[in-house]
């Protein structure tokens, strides 16, 4: 009897649980979209200057520090998927290496670590943002 009561409760309550979960996800996705937008423009500056081999100018440093500042906001995103969190952690790890390379003014390390950061964008997008593939 008790079992049936619990079972009934689960059956009745489960659609509400699903609904709550998806509305949380809608909020998380809005936050992600906003952060992505903020990191996009400084990221383009970094890419353009890196493409010209400029790794040490004040402009490169400005774009890099803006990019790091915005991208680090992804650390505050609480995504329900373990896979998403793994992609995110990997990006934040590569971001730190990039930041350190810029501070040390080591061109080759900057070049490589920027490439690594860009690879992490593509990895996550290939799963979570199919449009960006
Ligand atoms: C952990 C996952 C993840 C990582 C890492 C990631 N992104 Fe995203 N990105 C997303 C998701 C999810 C969206 C879709 C957001 C939405 O519109 O709801 C998105 C959207 C975007 C958009 C908007 C594009 C469009 O056409 O809608 C840009 C620009 C963007 N990301 C840039 C970047 C850059 C640059 C990096 C790497 C530095 C990066 N992203 C890393 C998950 C990620």
C-alpha cells in the first residue's frame, strides 16, 4: 500500500521535476549565450593579432586580458551535464596557460596556448552548439 502511494507520488510528481529541470537549463543557456557574446569580440581581436604574429603589443595584451576576463565568467556556470562541465574545465585550464604565456611574453607559448584554447571552443560547440561546428 505504502509502495503504491510512493509510486503514485513519483508518477504524478515526475513531470514537474522534468519541467523544473528544463527551465533551469533555459536559464543556464541564457547565461552561457551572454558570456559567449562577451568573450567573442576580444577573442576576435586576439585571433586577428595572433594571425599577424603580434603577441606582445599593448593591443594584443589588451584584447587578451579582456578575453580572459570575460571567458573566466564561464567558471560560474553550473551546467547539469557532466560532459559540458568537462569541456568547460578544459577550456578554463587552457585559458590559464594562455594567460600565463601572455604575462611571460613568450611568443611560441602564446601561439600554442591560443590554439589550444580555440580547440576547446570547437570541442564544446561540436556537442552543445551544433550551429558553430
Ligand atoms: C563548455 C562549452 C563551451 C565552450 C568551451 C565554448 N562555448 Fe561558445 N557556446 C556554447 C554554447 C552552448 C553556445 C550556444 C549558446 C546559445 O545560443 O544558447 C555557444 C555559443 C557561442 C557563440 C555564439 C554563436 C552563435 O552564432 O550563436 C560564440 C561567438 C561562442 N560561443 C564563442 C566561443 C569561443 C570563442 C569559445 C572559446 C574560447 C567558446 N565559445 C567556448 C558553449 C561553449
